[in-house]
C-alpha cells in the first residue's frame, strides 16, 4: 500500500458512508463538504495513531516501517488541511435534524471544538519542524495520542446527522477505537512487549563527523536480515530516546550488531560525543523491508552518505548469492566519507561486487547505469537506492533517460522526521 492509497481510500469510504446519512438534495452544499472533510480528518488522525503503533501487520501492509512513517506524515498534513475547511465552514443544516451523540453544555462544546483544531495544528506543525531538538520533539509527539481523545470528544458533542448505528458512525467507531488502542499501546505497552534486546557497546570509532558503533548482546539478541533497521536507545541520561538507524552489519551467531551514524542533529551529535565502550543500550528491532532483488540480471546499489549502511550489511550477508551481477555505487564527499571508500571497495572485492566511487556530481553514476543497460535489457536492471531526496530525483531522471522502468527502483526512505 502506498501513501495515496491510504489517503484516497479513507476519503472515499468516509464520503460514501456520510452521503448515506444526509438528504440527496444537500450533497452539493458547503455544509456537506465541511462534514465530509472534518470527519475524514478525524479518521486520518485515528489512522495516524494506528500507523505509529509499529505493529507488524501494519508494517507488512505498507511494505516497510519507512513507508508507514511516510504515510503517517501525509495523513497528518491532510488532516490539518481538511480540518481547516471544516473549522471555517459550518457543517450542519436545519433539514438534517442533527443531534449530538454526547450532550455537553454549549461552552464546553465550543471549547472542545476549538481545542481539537488547535491541537491538530500544533501536532502537525511541530512534527514537521526539524529545528526543534529531538528530545523535545519526541515527547511532544507522544502526546498526540492522548490529545486525539479531545478530537473524538468534539465528534461526539458536535451536532450532526451521524449516529452510532449509522454507516458513518460505525466507520468512525471502528477507526477511532483502533486509534485509541494503538495510541495507548504505543504510549504505555510498547517498551515492555516490543521485540527488543539489551546490548553493550564493544567498539566505538568516529571520524569526519560520523560514528561507527559495535554492540554485543548482553543476554540474547534478536535475528535480523541484511538491510533492516533498528531503534537504538542508550541507557544513559540524555540519550534514552529511541532513534532509528540502519543496521550496518549482517546477522551472525555472535549476535553482534553495528551502526554507522552521521552526527547531523542534536541527538546524534550528543551520541557521538558521549558514547563509550561498556555503555548499555536497548535495541528495538528489526524493522524494514529493504531487500535485494534476486530476479534481476543486473543490480545497481546506490548508497549516499550514511545511506551506504544497508549495502554494507548486504555485502556481509553470509546467505547472499550472485554478487557478481551487482555494482555498488558509493556517492560521497571525500572530506566527509565514512567509512572510507577504500574500505568499502575492499569489502566489495571480497564478495565479487563491482565498486564505483562517485565523487561529486552524477557523471560516474550515469555511466554505471548506461553500462548496465548496454550489457542487458533496461527492464532487467534493478536499482536499489538509499540516500537524500535530491540525489533520488537525479537517479529517477537518469533511469527515465535510459528507459529503466520506474518500478525497478527500490528505495529505503532516508528520513523519518
């Protein structure tokens, strides 16, 4: 499932169930549109809570937790857009014979309405503000679940033609109920029931603003597949917030796990400065569905910056096969490259993977793609990418130019926040 499937699907179902509850001759009014958009915004918020739960069934439905979080972000944005229209235009008509499901005094009904809009706006705007320190951002975002209850209260106390026994009422109860359960699970139960392991830092190295961490399981670790990621929470004051990082190693019998982390934000910078051998950490994992494409005749792996991490794990995968048909393109800035290109080239040569160091621009990357198409048909070339959005746009342009189908591009979304 893609983000737009979720957004459009919810909008259509909500619209259809609501139109059943209002007279046909009022369908093309601003009041009906306001009711539809306001109700859809409520379902979007419930769906956002559901997607934030990290339940395995939700991740499987979207094909990876990175896609889940992307959909979560867009649901919040569209919820705010729809709620704005609903807030401005009256969502009621005299002919609807509207009554509230839960009767409240007028003062509280009006206050809850205003608070629900302000709450949604603050949640979305602050969630999208990348300048807020991660620790503050995370704790504010965790409040979005409890604050969702205010929006539900607005629905119940608002005069509308929706009843609990109507199609739209059943639809809302179903989604809001799941949203509340998911929010409570994430807020209270997740740390205790999620798949996790306690690990100890066994090696630390840093250079050029990046950090290489190696951790070993204290008791029993967890299995994972090459290309997956984990949430790392150090058991150290100021570093306890779980933060997602791609696993830069393959699973082995010793249970060791590695991360390559670029110190770009306040949390990662603090982690780079304070982490020491012997520190303990909780690791919640594994997540993600970034896999090799075994059906391809040619594989092009493109990693930029710390986006090289999943490809490092692919190179180390003991169960990996057909490495001779793969080419690893490492896009890096020589002054910030970590790990060094020479180290990656040596790893690639051991597995029989062709290595291309792309320093600045996309000339070497473009030539690599052209050579792949010259050796086989374009539709038999699979491109796997992990890196910033700007480079991803250039990769898509290059693929179109040499007629590699868009469906042959497999990406790991580079940013969660």
